[in-house]
């Protein structure tokens, strides 16, 4: 699917499943590890209308520090 590899934002999450906002839509999603609202999540798999995601790596912004 063309969704794989895209990054969405966790909107609601409970234990290992919740809602991800991506491409202007809210999707049901699940993960092997707990996520939190506001986390970025990378889509690994799409099965029907459920996305399997993992937490996106944290991007360092060290160059922006004074």
C-alpha cells in the first residue's frame, strides 16, 4: 500500500491500539508497544482499515539550540 512508510500522529491511544491521523483522515491503528497521543507513528502495514504502526524515531534538532 502507498500508506506504508508514511508518518501519522497519534490522536487517541489505549494500550496497543488507537487512532492515528494521517493524510487528513483518522484511521484505526495498532502497535506492538504502547503509544501516546501526540506521538508520531510510522505505518508498517495496512490490513483492511487497520494500520499497524511503530513509533517514529525522534528527530534531533540539535542545530537549532543556541
